[in-house]
C-alpha cells in the first residue's frame, strides 16, 4: 500500500452527509481506496432539512509509529 493517499487526498478526512444509501456508498468507496475508519460515526438530526446527518472520520494508515513531544 502506498505511504500516502491517492490523488493528493489528505491523510485525515471527515466525511459528512445525509444518512442514506449514498452516504454509505461514499464511505465504502473511501474504504476501498485504503482508508480506515477512525472512531465511531456521529449522527444528528437537521431540523431545518428534516433528515439525519452522519459524520465518519477516516485515516490513511501510516506505517511506523508517531512520536509525541
């Protein structure tokens, strides 16, 4: 697997959108690229639009360990 995401995409991404089949398809496509889920999804109800909005963080797997200062 490449050490960085394809097409100049960022290592960290927060995917958001209406919680429907299209959102699930977007997440599936991102996972197929090699990203990994990071944490649990979050959902909230958008009263002005009348639907649930979902958010899911994804990370590109980084080889090696990060150091913290």
